């Protein structure tokens, strides 16, 4: 004899099975939600990645010199701007853009630095720890300096502030580049194009003229300070970069690949406008 199962019984069995499956699914979701996030693993991975960006040789020396150089760079940029006599091409652009978006100049420096680093992706440039620090520290130091620094009215004080800012900028460039921890966002674009066979002079000049024109159109301050910066920063950087370059210890082999070393040398010897 063939026994037949009532349709109602089959429906109840299916409903119970579906209920159990749904409860099991919800239980797994609740278990996942209740599990603590792997914050410790993420922090350790981030620290390991940052540590890999820092050269093993003379780490403490490099770190201190890098941060001091970037802070001094931001302060010196602020001094040049506060003199009211003009600024370097990138800061003319930063100042003009800041007027239109309603942010402080230093904050604009940070945002522009992040935007410029997007150009690194097609150029296959790899940032160093100095690159990441550059994006943040220079802008913050610039905002801090301009917040407490008075704007002089006497012509000789304005000239003194501008010239002192240019000289300190040259020292800061030497300290930052000399730490050997990666080029700044803008220099990385320059060295990236140079590595593809383009003339460094043409690339750098094109970049500076473009941002200068854009900054002037946006209302940035162009003046005698812009010309003074252009004339003096090259010789100053040429003097201070080798003077403040951190040499590897005797017997310690450098791990930087040759193509990358060539790019860093280009950034160190030719970067003269902005970190």
C-alpha cells in the first residue's frame, strides 16, 4: 500500500525547516556582529607598513630632521605670505584657491597635496614616509604660523620677513630632502614624468608656470617676493641639500633600487620651489 502524506503536514514541515534556517542565519549574523573588530591587527598592519617606508639606517635622526624640516618649511612659507610681497608659485595658487573655497591657506595646501598625489597613480610612483608627512605637516605648520605671526606694515620689516622666509625655506628644503624619506607630492610628479624620458626642466617649468598663472587668476599675491624666491631658492637648496643630507653608516648597504635612487637624486638636486 502506498501511504500518502497530507499536504498540510508537508506545508508545516517546510515552514518549520524554513524557520530553523532563518534562525540559524540570524544567529550567525549576530555572532559576527558581536565579535570584536580586529582593531589590533589593523593597527599592527598599518604600523608595519609605515615602518617599511622608513629607511632602517639612522631612523631617529632621519625622523627628527624630516619633521623639523617640514615644520620649518610651513613656517617659512607663512612668513613669505605674511610679508605681502608675493610667494612661490605653488603658494600663489594655494592662496588664490583658499580665497575662493573659504579655507585657511595651510588647509588648502593639504588638500592640494592629496589631489596632486592622485597623479602618482598613473605614474606608478610610490610614496615614502616623508611624502605622507609632507602632505599634513607643512599645511598645519603654515596655518599655525600665520595664526600668531603679525603682518608688518613698515617696508623694511616686510622685506626682512620675506627674505628671512626665503632663506629659512632653503634650509627647510635641505633638511626635508636630506632626510632621504621620499619626495613631496609635487616633486613626485616631476620625478615620475622625468623617469619616463621627459625633460626635468620642461616638466618643472611647465608645472610652476601653470600653477602661477592659475594662482594669479584666482587672486593670489604675485610680487617681488615671487621673483626673489625664484632667484634665491635654487642656490639655497643647492647649498643646503648636500650639507644636510644624512649619509648611510659605514658598512650599511642602501636598499633603494637604482631607478628609485635616480628619482630621489633628481628630486633632491632639482627640487627648488616647493616640498
